[in-house]
C-alpha cells in the first residue's frame, strides 16, 4: 500500500484540496504524485500509462476511500525540505493545470519509464495528445523538461560559454 499521508502532505503544501467528485481534481492528483515520484519523492504507488497519462489504480482507491482526509488535507505527516521544494517548483511551473500536468507527466513517463529519447517522446506525446493545441503541448513538455532534467556541470559550463558569446555579440552590436 502507498503512503497516503505523504500524498496528502504534498497536496497541503501545494494548496490543493482534492474533491474526488471532480474529474479534473483526480487528474491533477494523479499527475502531481507521478511527477513528484520522478523527482524521487517516495509514495509507493505503481503507475502505468493510460489514455490520460500515468495513472495508479492504487492511488485512486486511496482517495476514494479516504476522500475526507484528502479534501481537508488531514495528516500529521511533514515533508522533508527537499520534498517541499519539489512541490513548490512543480506548482510554480504547472500551476495545477490539468492539461499541462497531463502532457508533462506523459512526457516524463515516456522518457523515464519507457526510455524514449526526448525527440521521440515529444513526437509520441504529440500523437497521443493530439486533442490539445500544439502550443499547449510545447509549453507542457518544456515545463516537464525544466522540472525533471537537471543539467550536469558540463552542460552548465557549455551553456554558460554559449551565453557569454551571445552577450558579447549583443554588446558589440550596441556599439555600432
């Protein structure tokens, strides 16, 4: 069984009062938990890919059986500092938007669980989520990348070098 109290603590931190009667709330709940799982927050719920993205029947059972606790964010569980930061970053990027979370979590599932290269995962998401506008897909995938993929020191150095080159070019163009 999963850690319901940790999920509720994450929802409380996100300011998300889940109403199991609302489809969008159930979608948000599933995708928040899945994306936090990808960052290393341990919940103990298995996920599989379904039509609307990663989904855990075990998590669904929990929020249907304990709807009051989820709605009231009722738990004594406290989050570790890093977990709270992951929640803040996730809610800051996705703003609890059902569509952004669905697309972003699907992209994360394809890259992490199915080991698809980023370009292939993007094409798969576009095909699977063709009912969303292209702009929405691009926005969600970019936010998922920002949330999930931490650049290595080598990648940061290469990016810094490239940015410095652009800055120098900008300064030179202002002089003329």
